[in-house]
């Protein structure tokens, strides 16, 4: 049998005609992922709690000739999430890609944490992702195709003091990825996770400002010698969302400049 002509890279990573939902997309890593998906041809639905920021991002994408729309809701709120996602599914009749970029954290010594604070972090970082998947999986089952990406963290592998609830929740996402992957693979749905290391974003700007040496300490601890740039995570997410990753499921793609590989 003659070998089949290999597909061009542009074809392997082409998302034309697909609908992608990206949460936390108004800034930081979620915004980088939304840009990558839009540039690959997807119609991207950007979500976050800030409607004004979302509208600005959508206008920018549309100005570049990409397809995008916004949906403002709090992913930690079950009612608003359900209403928004159901409306989106009714409007498009499909969803091909879910990138769940939900997170919440409270920085406080463990002995001072309350159970309510623990629950808020678990709800914001783990349960919210479960809810999003639960809402979109029926549509993916009907079309027998889907790409689900859950954003965990290198803190599921290495931890820092005062964020124990966040560490537990992000570790839980790793288990959710594996459990869903083995259940949904037979239906043409892949489920994978991303474990970002330290990236320069608005989300950690306050931490860097409060501790001027923090950025240099992390860079020195990282074999690559620097923090990541958000588009570098966008490229990793694009692989997991694309036809190129059809045989990749149940995996956690670590994007950290080698930090978790180093002693």
C-alpha cells in the first residue's frame, strides 16, 4: 500500500468551522488561548465576569478578521453558568472545544483558613470546571466529537505555602481529566489538562509587586531562566484543541520552562 501524503501543519491545527468556549478569557492566559483559537479559524466564545473587558477583547479579535463573541458570567455561580452555556448551545447548535480556565485562591496560612474559604477555592477551581464539562458533554456526545481542556497548574505537582486549598483543587482537576478521558474516548471526545508554570500576567502582578525579588527567584529556579509568555501557553492549548491531538487524551501537558523537572 502506498503511504498516505502527510497532512500539512496548517491542516493539522485548523479549527475552521468549530466553536470554542474559553473561560477566563478577558486577560492573561485565557486571553492568549482565545487568540490562538481565533487565529486558527474557530468561532471563539470568550467568557469572564467583566463584560466591558470582554467586549473590548471581542472587538479586537473581530478587527483582526477573526470570529468571536462574548458572554459575561461568573463560572463559580451555578445558575448564571447554566443559563449562559445553555443559551450559547442553543444559539450555535454545537460546541467543539471547551477550554476551562477557572481558578480561585486564598493566600492564608492553613491554620487560619476557614472551611468557607476552603470551599470557595474548591468551588472556584474544581467544581466550576466540572460544571462546565457537565453542561457541554451532551452536545459533544451527540456530535461524537469534542476537545475538553482543563487548566490545572504545576502546583498540582509542587506546592508553595499558604495555598493548600488551591493545590488540592488543581490536583483534583488532574483526576477529573483522567476519569473523564477514559469514559469519553470511545465517543470521539478527548480530555486533557494543561499545567502552566509561571507566566507574566496581570493575575500575578500584585504578587510580584508585593515581593520585588519573587520574579527573579522563580526565573532562577526555572531551567529556561525566565517566566513564560502567555502566547506560549496558547500554542500548547491549540495543540490539545486541534485535530493533531486526536490520539492524545488523559494527559497533562506541563508548560513550565522545565521547573518541575529540576531538583
